[in-house]
């Protein structure tokens, strides 16, 4: 009887141990509402962006170039999502690293922001001769009900060619923050890194994090992620989903979604389906 009970308990523990939780994660530079975008102004493409999100129903979205009005529109039209974040100026008047999540699937345990500068705790701070503040918005999530916890970080690095060294320094600030987080808690980092996969920023970050695209069991769509509203992917993959922890990547897709001639943004969103074991 004892032997049977022990065997039953062992089987139960084993079955729990292999239970995987699936998440769909999107990184999406949504393009700020620039009135000079002609046919691609926000009012024309905002419902195309909603349709792109509905097409894949991600559980988490890390956005870049998001303005407050855009974030509010998204959650008004897609009420299953909540979002948080402040702008790079420390208020709501500029670009946000807005994090969207399905409230029915997860809860936010804590969240915050830091700036990619020599004074990360100072809102709007800049270093290394960059022209705009750059930042990270992060959250610690717990899956419902009483599921595993994980960190989610979202960023947008400097964009100019002459910012190459600054981007490296920004990556170092991110890694410094990550180094202080509990190692046993899995982590996801999304962003527009404005640097090619395989470049210096990528090499630095992937010393500690894994690239979902590189380790995925299936990849679809073009590798280049910026297209400037043309639909023609550029040569570089600059929008990444990076991971730390016991994640399995089932699929990564660069979405070329459009309606007629309208694209949701000048970047293609990237979606990863991942499992946490």
C-alpha cells in the first residue's frame, strides 16, 4: 500500500513538473501620431492596428513610440487589455513604453520605469549625447490563478547612426537592472533596439538573454522589421523578443498585416508563442 501511494505521489509530482504555461508576446513599434504621415496618419491606420492585434490576440504587448491617446484608444476598443507606463519625459506628453496585458490572464504585482542614462532613476535624463530620453517600463506579473511569476521589460533605444556607442551603454544599463532581479523568476525583454541582430547591442544582451527568433522551433515572415509604411522589409531585424529562464519558443512571426494599402505602423510587429515550464 505504501509503495503504491509513493508511486502515485511521484507520478503527480512528475505531471506537475512538465506542465507548461503558454504565452503569446508581441513587440510593436506603433509609430507615434505624426500629423505629417499623409495617408498613414494615426486616424487612418488606428483600426488597422487594432485588427493586427485581434489577429493574434497576444497576452502581452510591449509598445514603442506610443502616445497616451493611442494607448487609451487601444484599451477602449479592446477592453480585454489594460495598460501602464509613463512617457520618456516622466509624464504623459511624449512617447511611452506602454505595456499592454490581458487582465483575465495575469495580474501586475509591481511595475516601474528607469531611464537609459547615467542617472536611471531621474525621469527624462539623457547621457552620451543622445537627443531624446530613452527608458524602460517594466512589470512583475503573475499568471491567474496563482500561476508562475515573470518579469516583462520593454524599451526603445536611440535611433541615430551616431548613437551606436550610446546604444551599447543603454544595453549595459538594462543588464545592470536585470542583474538585480531574482534569477529564479523568468524574464522577457521586448523592444525596438535600432540595432541589427548580430550587432554589438545584440551580442551584449544575448550573453545573458536568449533571442526568441534564434531559438524558435518555427519562424515565419521577413527578418527585417522596419519598412517605412512601404511593406518592403529593411535589411535588419531591429525589433526583438529576448528571454531569460526556462522558456521554450514554439513560434515567432514577423506580421506583415495590412488592409489594402494601409499598414498598422512603419514597423512590422513581431509575435512569439512561448511556453514556461
